C-alpha cells in the first residue's frame, strides 16, 4: 500500500510538471511561428491541458480499467468549471466575456459534459457511443476554426526566450514523461482502489481528477495575473469539451466503459452538470463572471466534496 501510494504521488507530480512544460513550450512555439492569437490559445490552453487525460485514458483502456478514465475526467471537469474559474475571478476581480465564441463555447461545454451521461443510459459507453463522442469533438473544432475573425490578430504579448529546437525537445521529452507518469498512475491507482475496496471510478474522480486538473489551473492563474481573461475561459471550456468528447470517445472505442452501479457517480454527475449550467448562465446573462458568482461556483465545488464524503 505504501509503495503504491508513493508511486501514485510521484507519478501525479511528474505528470503535472511535464504537462506544465509541454504547455509552456507549445505556447512559445506557436508564438515564434507567428500564429494568430486564437490558435495560440487553442493549442496551449485546450490541447495542452487534455494531454494528461488522453494518455491516462488510453493506458487505462489498454489495461482494462476504462472506468478510471471516466472518473478522472468527471473529477477534472468539476474542478475546471467551478474551482479554477473561481480562483481566476478572484485574481481578476471579474472575468469579462466579450467574445461570442467563448459564450457559445460555454453552451457546447454543457452539452459535452451531458452527452456521455446520455449515452451511458444503458450502463455502457460502447464503441458506437465513442464514435459519436469523437464526431462531436470534430464538429466543435470545425466550428471553432470556421470563424474567420479568429485569424486576424497575432499573439505578440509573450516574448520568446527559448530556441525552437529546444522547445521541440521539451515537448518530445514531456510527452515521454506523461506516458511514463500515466503508466505509474494506472498501476498504482488500480492497486490502491482494490486495497481500499472502493470503485476505481471514484478513486479517479478525486485523486486523478485533481492531479490532471492542476496543470490547466496553474496555466489559467498565470493568464489571470497577465490579464488575459478571454483566454482563461476559452482554455478551460475547451479542455472540458475535448476531454468529455474526444478523450472519452477514444477510450470507449479502445475498450467500452461499463458502469454496473451508477449510484456511485450520481452525485458527481449532478454537480458536474450543475457547474456547467451555472457557468453558462453567468456568461450568457451578464457577459461576465463577478466575484459573487465566483463565490457561488466555489460553493458548488465545496458542496460536491461534502456530499461525496458524507453520502
């Protein structure tokens, strides 16, 4: 038990550090290539954030425990939609959402987190369901990149400090570390959940979900300190949408996800959809997230923790 705990904690720390390095390197590479502001935000905030989930999901599916990926994605998305948004709002005082794309992205995020539960009505996320989820992600990405106004403004606010070759090397070795970390997380998580006699999905919901949400949260806080408010929500919502569709879709295509007793995830399902709904409500009604609304979202996350531990 002690050895598995050490392996799990070390793997989580390694995946946080390596993901942070990948996101930073991707950021510098896209800036150096002179890409537009929207593309920089999409690749660094959204794609970079789901890399840990993707590798953990693929390895869990290949290891025969795809429900671990389901739990970790649910846990990550609850954190991103509530806790992460709250922290960034407290730093900025408020997050102004002027972009119609971000507001529409909030709508799709709510749809994205709800769709897997709809497909799980019979207790199994089949390969056909996985294809549906992947197609939903492709439609989302196609819609994002079909907006011509996304390709007008260049992102030139961040100085490039490393050479292109060095950043590409960081990305390559970062991926290797993520793969190694995912292997350690899957191995130790399976053993720990078996030892504690708790469903592996619940272990993923709390322990792994928190670990994979931290890199995106750190990145969002860094953006908040720099005043890039639109990139914060764009990145968080993109990460939620892609992990709920593309990652879960790939996992279920490799190995269908079976949930024999959905009661263990019923509380998480309720708070995940509630978090997405209230975030969408705040964004749509006032085009911003205020401190009061941030406290409300933080309250949603705290209630989620309380209800999970009590019931």
